[in-house]
């Protein structure tokens, strides 16, 4: 289903569109654990579908934001526990020589086929747009090289970082093309590590590579939404240089400032705190926070209300319902 026309129809109606990045509650609806969904594409799909059936108000469904899938394909070691999102352990690469011999893996490596299976099943089995997920090139490079080490290497060993980014970009491009073939409406590219950089460095070490991917895969039928929850507002200009259809901001960003900086013909998404709001507040407070964000962004027709990042496991279902009830109340007043 084409996302662009779907969202355009809703936005021109004056109604507020909601697309939280949320999959984990669906896993809980199935009585499964996180480790089940991140290793089995059918369970992953059924979690997406179950959540959509429980909360059909979202304008699009999203897959799990797992930022270890691509690193694992390259050979990175992971830590995986039953009910937590996987994480990368240790450092795969230590210098130019390691990067030089690093092979770009197949999209059939590791758990990638399971994620592509979930994408395809969701695109076929859910009657609304589905947004898959992938990592951004700089964030992937940081997971392979170590985030602290790569932050230093961009100044001490820039050639090493640039070579690694070339390989990461090529791999993510291949992955995005495979994602597109599944029939999903688009992909949320998570590039949070780029938020640790200045605007100039974000442009050089992230945006030019993200743009290369976007130029190759984005069209009228497939949207790329760039997520950077590390951006507090200092590198929004670099994000915009990528040409993405939408920009997804984390809860540390000021949404009004972000909306003022972004052109009116792109989607600007965010940014309720997935932990500080969705997981720990009462339903009444979630409702109030949602209503507050909707009210203060009311003049911006291109705003799509969302979470600031992927919601974690164990978000109370009453809080999710409170979020949608606030959106419903707001739209009734439009």
C-alpha cells in the first residue's frame, strides 16, 4: 500500500495522523518473548498483526527497531536475552587492515532472512502500510568499530572510517532493495549515532551516505523515514540534506523547533518519550502529554505524532490506549 497517498489523504483532511514505532506489545499479546520475535519472522509478523488488531488506530504498522541485525551479518557478536532487544558485544574491527579485508555480507546472512520474511508477511497480510526497519551507515559502522573508537577515528584515522562507511552503505543499500521487494511501503532508517556528531560531521560521515541509499530506493511507492534520536536540534540541517520523505525525531528534540526547520512537504514525526511517557506514566498522564504535543503542533499540517523511538517491552496497554484516545479526541475537535 502506497504510504504517500495514504498519509496525504489524512493530512489534507485536517486530521492528525499517528504512527508510533511500536511492536513489542504485540509480542506480549502472543505470549512470546523478544528473543522469539527477533529470530523468527513468522512470530515477528504475527506480533505486528496482533498489535494492529488490538490498536487499529495507527496509520501504519512498524517492525521491530533492531539495530543489531546488520552488524550480526558482518560477524559481530551479540548478547541476546529472552526479553530484551539484542545488543552488540565487543569490537569486530580495530584498524584499517581489518576494514580493508572486511567482506560485505549477503542479505541472506544471519537473521536477515527472518526480518525480510516478517516484512513480506506483513505487507501481504495487513491491510495498511507497513514500515520495515534498518540501521543507518554511521550507526552500523560504530557498532562494528566501537562507538567510542569511531568517534576518535574520524579525526585520527578518517580514511579508515570512510572505507568502512563505503562498505556499510553498500550493504544497507542492498538490504533496502531487498526490503523494497517484500512489498512494504517504506523503511525507517535508524541513525542515532549520527546525533553524536556536529552538523558538519553528520553531513560528512552520515548524510552523504544516507542520501546515496535514498536516491537508489525511494520513489512514489517506497518512502524512507530517517530516524535520529541523538539529534537534539544541532544536526537537523544535515538530516534534511538526505532527501528523505520523512524525519523522525527523538524525545530530546524540541518538536516546534524541528517543524520550523523542516519544509512543509516532508513528514515530521515524533516525539513522545517511549520510556519516560509510555512505560512509566499513568494513562491519565500519557493522555495529557499526547494532548499537549498535539495542541502545540496544531498549525503544522505535516506533523505525524509518534514515539521518540521504539517503545520498549512491558509498556502498559492502558497507556497505549490513552495515547490513541488523545489523538481521537483531538481529531474530533478539528
